[in-house]
């Protein structure tokens, strides 16, 4: 069951809400509810003026709240109020004594109060005493005895002694033991006592004068006290008005705080700006609120015309920007590399053209020499195809054997073609000899006379190059320094045969 406001007032009162602030957690534990659900009801009680409520600190009862709480709790709580307000008790002491005072009847009130408080109590002008049954007894608790305690006890003792002596005198007059001497003595004592009584009466009259004087002072003090009470009531009224005004101002402050918090949240949700950031962005030239609103409306209209907004645009832009920077760097590197390569290609192309022209001219001259030596005359030359790039142009081999017209190589016989090719190979070999060369039956298409010329010219080249020649021609074998061959004297058995012709020539 959800607690109502009466339950909250009872809980705050029982927890000592008249003396100090009570935390939300204490109230929640007393009512057995969650602390989060306490705030709303405390705010409502604060608006009704029943409590003083300070968030994150606690709550306490207002004078109106105390009266309502007292009317809600059971009877002996009224005694707590009386003991705290009029006799200066703390809440814990008043709580303990109220349990005892709850069972006291009005007729025994004065004696029980004397017993509890250990000193005569005085309640001026019949202060209202709450009764356990909820009624108010307006009778004064005790009467103030302004007579000095020493004088009062002395008069009472003298009167008691006089009364005792008179009784003894009466007993002696009527008894069988009385005698005139004793009577006279007793009468003398009586006279002495009467004199003392007279003296005490005089002293008593003096004391009564003092009492009257004190009574006058008391009345004057009472009037002053009433005036103080009146001023206190006026101050209490002013305090009550100030409390109400304070409550009104606090309520207004809370509304302004809520309004401020709402605008701060709106700025963050709408523009993602904090209050301090927005304050730094303030433009002193914008002073007209209608003009600012028109500017805001215009900007919103322009934003709306932009269409749907990509909320990840910043991240996407950052990613694309990083990729663009990377690709731009790579592109710049490639462009720079391309320029470098093109420059190198141009340099190589120029060098290759120059070197090709030089070497082509040398090979052409050397080819003509070798051709004449192998063919025994005639003329051989090399020509480039016209109107083409020198590095990409085709090469025409022009051969004119002895006794024939100058013609293209494709019009020669097989032997002439082979010998022309051998001449070109030997021309290149003469210009740039290689340390080792392998020839595989290149003279197979030659006749015997051309083989002999081939073998002789090949032998001239052995000064700078070592040749390995695979051949079946006799003339080539005769010109070789060493011969290696494979023979099969027995079926299925191959045998390696070698002949060193140089050693045989030396021996012969």
C-alpha cells in the first residue's frame, strides 16, 4: 500500500523532524519504500507549507506541520511537545517521560511533575497543558510561593511548638499531677512563647511587606513578560510571513532552475552545445530577440532544404580524406616515378639510338669484310627499312656473291643463305668476341669448298674465343684441335672416343 501524506508527517515527526533535518533514506526505511519515491511527496508537502525540504540535505516540520503531526499521532506525543516547548526537554528525554505522563490523571499532575522534574514547576498565567485524551486543561500547574523558604519553615515550627505547649498546658490543668509551680512555669514559658510569637508576627509582617513588594515586582515582571510574549508573537508572525515568502521564492527559484535546465538540455539535444560554450559564442551585436528568432528560422529553413543529413558525414569525410591523402601521395609518387622513368627512357633511347647507329655501321663494315673472305669476293651489306624508327625498323641483309647481281638474301640458295648468316655471325663475333661459343651444325648446308673456307675462318677466331662445334662435316673436323665422338662397337654399348689433333700434329 502506498503511504499518504499523513504517513509521511507521522514518520518525520517520529524521526525527530521537530529538532533537525531527516534524510530521505531514513523516511524511506521507516515507510518501507524506495528512496526514489520519497522526493515527489516531500515536494508536495513543501508546497503545502507543512515541511521545510532541502534536496540532498533533508526535511523538517514547519509550525503548521507540527500541529498537523501532533493531531495525527497518539496522545502521549502531546506530552512530548509540552515537555520540549515549556520545560526545555530534548526530544529523546521528552519521548521517555511522555510514556509515563500518558497514564497520569489531571488531579495527580502537579505531584507527578514534581517527581519527574525534581524541582517546583511554574507555568505563568495558566499555560495550556495537553491532556492524554486530547483535551486542554487551562488550570495553573502550581502556585509560585514567593516567601523565603527559611522564614516560612521558622514560622511553621513556632506555631507547632506553641500549639504543642497549649495542649500540654491543658493536659496539666486537667490532670492529677498539675501543681501551681509547674503551671506558673508553664505560663511563663507560654508568655515567653507569646512574646516570641509576637516577635515572629512582627517579623512575619516585615516579611509580608517584602512579599507585597515582591508581588509588585512580580506584577511588573509579568507585564514585561506579557509585552515580551506579545513581541514574540509579532516576531513569530513576521517569521511565518517570511517563511511563506521564502517558500514562494524557493518555489519560483525551482521553476526557474527547471526552466534553465530545460533550455540547457534543449541546447545540447538540438545543437550539442553546453551553456558555457554557448556563452562564449554569444555575439554582442545580436540584441533584438525577434531578429534572432528570424535568423534561427531562416537557418533552419536552409538546413531543411539541404535534405537528409548523414549523421556519419564527419566520420565518412575523415575516412575518405585519409584515403584521398594516401592515394594522392601514391599518385604523386607514381607521377614522379613516371617522370623519372620517362626521363631515363629518353636517355636510354637516345643512348641506344646513338650506340645502335655506331654498332650497326661497324657491323655492316665488318659483315662486308667477312662476306668477301667467306665467299671469295662479292659484297655483303646491311640496310634499315626506311621511314621507320631506327630502334623498331627492320634490317635487310643484302648479299651479292661473286658473279651474281646484288639481290635480297631471300633470293639466294640454301647454301648461300647459310654462308651469309655465318658471315653475319662471324662479323658480330669479330667486333665483340665472346669467351665461349657453341655451334650446332651451322655449316651443314654448305658444300665442301665453302666448308673448308668456313673451317679456316673459324680457326682464325679461336685466338679470342673457344668454340665447341657439333658437326658431321669432314672439313670442319679436320680443322678442330680435339675431337670427341660416340661409337657403338658392340650392340647396346656406347663408347666415348676422343682424339687430340694438336698433339698428333706436334708428333708428326
